[in-house]
RNA sequence: CGGGGCGUAGCGCAGCCUGGUAGCGCACCUGCUUUGGGAGCAGGGGGUCGCGUGUUCGAAUCACGCCGCCCCGACCA
């Protein structure tokens, strides 16, 4: 992609309204633009990141056996009246009236809607289990939106819903999603910690929040170092015993955010040298809620003995748009963003420091062609800008690799290849640069 | 929703107290000189001063009302 075709409104100055680093960097790097409080437009660069995260989440959901659907953003109030939540949900729910004076709402979540859909095709125990997900915009009219996309009113979320014949089967679904989350966050380049969450209406041990570590995170995290040392398991979704073992391994050691933290227990259970106190950001939530919605919305199946029971359900959320901010919180320095390769909008930022120099232009164009020809995503800064401007932009935008073409190197037949995260740099031939990038 | 603050050019701000028809830096446009870490000089374009009402000969400035945005708190993916 040529920078001259790809609008990236970067800014040198910090916007006054942005308090936390990810919000500042997202505005400075031209990823988003605020439309209203807690509502953002996604500009080209931010949109690419959002889509990459979405794709990774989708791939892991599919691998775990979930099936994608797409439900609407606008829902009928009648549905919510059936579950009793229309009154309960309060002012966070954005209520809308259409031209026929019909009460509608912009969905803050989709339990009711998925139940209505599932009731269509779940008739028998033989139709179970099922696990459906969608990735859709939600709206919660927060009292106080803040922190940019981290706490917006409109946000993109992956939510899925499991349907099982009984509690034991539902536990297996829960375990599958638990593993899917560990794998998803790893694939996003993050370190995640499952922490016990406020138990749902059913109680028990089936509610966890997934927190990713970031120095500037909003929540305090207290855990046993053992959790951080576990390797993330492979996709063993079809092995119930192994899944149970994995969940036990990850939920056994102490882990809590500050709202659920019990200092005495922490000190009693975790040896001093293994105690970790860090900051984190909540990016996912898995929980089991039994028959709460299936009962009220009539998602019932016949059992072999002819009796009829409501299905056991769980729901599982990942804040996709929030993750863009969270990933920046987890990876940045004083010059800009440090994207993990898996979600970087481009793998390579190519900067030609002397656009109007024919030799440089030729070298940069050749470098661009060989990278794109090899299937590498590269943003070529072909603007007629000064070296400092381009280099500062490269750092701000945070591409994992920087390839710098300038008159100094071109005279020797080399380009400068730099790794954004480590700052390591080498003067290499264009061919070597391509090879090193491909080999990484 | 309670408490606090701010709305002046795309971004950051001054001007307001003490009314006289809008200014600075960055960004943008033109030219020249520059050219490996956000250049220099010269010239230039861009603003319903958030909106409304009022006071006044005259309002960015004073008064009242409204709207928007930000921060702290309670609440949350």
C-alpha cells in the first residue's frame, strides 16, 4: 500500500481529551476519530487492526467448534420484556421508538435474541450441543464513557452462546471456550490470565474473566507466577479429560483482580517468591448461566424419556474493539505503538527518506515490489516529506519492521532494516532485508 | 447521577477579568534554500469565537438558558 493513497492523519501533538496512553496514541496515529462521547469512526489504519483482531478471534472460535451467525444491532423490546430484562437493564440500554411507535432498542447483548433463534431448531436432545457466535456492534449507554475505545458506548464484541442438554455437557462447552480464550489471546500476542469472576445467578465455579497484562492497565492483578509459566495448550477441544486438566491447571493457582482480591488468602496460598502483583485489562468473560433465559424464552428440548427440559446455556464475550486499545496499553514506548506481528496493520513500514532522488525512489520502489510480491504487507511512505517526519511516523505507527531507504545506503546498495520493538538495526542488501523479514 | 473543568482554524492554546469586530505555535498552500530523527526564510489560505436570548451605539469578552466535551467518584466487555 502506498502511503499517498492511504490516509493516515498522524499528529505531532497530543489531543487534550485523551488521558490514557492508548487513547492518545490511537488519535495521534490516526487510527480512530471520535464521533460523539464513546463513539468512534475507524480510520483505515485502525480498521485494519480491528479486522485482524476479529479474524484471529473468528479463527479460534471456528477451531473450537463454534459456528458464526450475525444478529442485528436493533432488537424488539418485546423480546426483552419476555426475559424480564427490559425493565431491569436500566438506562444503559439505548431505547428507540420506530415510526409505528414500536419500542425497539440497540442491543447491549444478545441472550434473548439467540434464544429466539435457537428455539427454532433446537427441538430434541439430539440437536445438542450447539455453540453459536457472532461479532457485532453493541451499544451500552455508559454513564461516563472514557479511555477511548477501551470504554466506549458503541463497541465491537464477539459473543457466543452454548446450548447443552445438561449441566455436565454445559461444563464441557465452558471448558472448550476457556481453552479457546487462552489460545486467542496468545495468538493476539498477549499474556492472559483467567481470574475468578463474580458468580452468575447459578453460582459455582463457572465464571471467569480474562485479563491481559499491561503496565498501564486499569485493574490490579494478583496471581501465582505459576499461571504465567504455563505454556498455552494446543487445540485439544475433543478431549474432555484433557480440557478438565487444563482448566484445573489454569484456575487452581490464586488469581484475582483487585475487586475480588483476598490479601490473606493470597499470602497464605502463594509463596512470597511466586507472588505477582501487576496491572491488567479485562478483555474477555466466560460464564455459565444454566436455564435462566432458555426457560423464559422457551428453548426446550425433548429427552429420550419423553420429558421436556430447558437447555443449559453459557455465554462468552471478547471485547474486540476494546482489544485495540488494550494491545496498545500492553505494547508501546515513548515514541509510539509496538504492534504484535499478528495484529499489526502492516508488517513493514517502508520509508524513502529522499523521495525526489531518482536512485532512492528506484530502490524504494523495487523494495516495495519485492515485499508485496512475496506477500508481505507493507506500507510504503512515498510522500514528499522530510526524513524526520517519516521516521517519527514509522515509530508512532508501530509496524514490526522498518525498512529505511536513504541516499547514504543507496550509494552502498544497502537499506536499513530495523525491528521496531527492540530497536535493532542492520544495513543489509534489499534481498537480505526481504529474507530476514520473511524468516521472522 | 454527584462533584469539578473546558468549548476561539484540522491539532494545541492565548485573548475574556477591564466590551471596540480575532491572534500564536503546529498542520495546510506557493516560491527559494535545505535534506538520515518532526528544517529555514518569504508570502498565503482557512474561524457562524458551541447554540440561543438578553444588556449595550457596539459582545469571543457581560447576564440568563440550552447543548456538547473532558476529568474525579459510583457502575461496567
